[in-house]
C-alpha cells in the first residue's frame, strides 16, 4: 500500500495501520528534528518531539488533504512547527554542552588539542546555524542534512523554489560571515614587528 491507501484505511477506522505509516517516516523525522535541535544544544529532546509530531499528525489526519500536499510534506511541516515552538520556549537560555545530552569524545589517536579545536568548531557552527532566522535555518537543515530537493523544501516552507534557493544562499552566506573571523584569523603585521609607520 502506498501512503494514500494507508491514510484512507486509517481514516476508515483501521487505526492500527498508523504505526506502519509512522515507520515509513520515523527515521527521516528523527534526523530532521535532531538537526533542527542540535544547533541549540537540545538534541536530547528529539525523540519526544518526534513522538509529539506523530501524535499531532494522527489527531489531525482527518483534516489532511492530499490535494494540498503529500503526507511527507505535511508531516515535515508539523515537525518543523513543533520544533520551532520548542525552540521559542528555550530562546535566550544557553544550554551548556555537558547538559545537552551529547558530550564530544575525542578518539584515542587524536591529540587533545586537536580534539578541543574540533569540538570548539562544532560549537561555533551550531551557534551560527542557531543565529539564522527560522526559515533560513529550516531550509539549510532540510537541504544539507536531510538532502531534500528544492521542491520538497518549498512545499514544507510554503515558499516558491526560487525563494528557497534565496533562503539557502542567504543562510550559507550568513553562516560563512559569522564563522569568517573564527576560521580565517587575520595575520597581524605588528605580531611580526613589521607594522609600517
């Protein structure tokens, strides 16, 4: 059965089929929610928010119309809204890495200072992504992490494909600009005693 047939059956009262429908999207939803939350250090909440997403989808399934969107687009939209709602609750509260549920661990063959630098870079990239406006952040995560096509992203965000491309361009430029001074430190002439008068 494809999604449409499953949904018809579920709407007709075969609610046990909803677990099959969930199974088709659970991994994708988890990856998407995880990446949306990761930039804020809240990835430990991923499972709960995925469950909440599927619960909301189930409760609203009778209002779902395939004419408006595919089930995958619809459930991504519910997941996005659920995550954004949660992020708004936590906006402004900086969650330390050690309480986020994920502690970076260096491999035994990596020098400690290299591991520290890599972990620091990861944190800086997360912060840069977290600083993006909601639509830019979502578009970037859907494209770079979930590898969705432009059309799928445009359906989820309710934007045209050209708007999505523009959002992605602005998001990438913003991240690059935020990280520029961190990754490309200027060479100071005075450091070498070469400052011209």
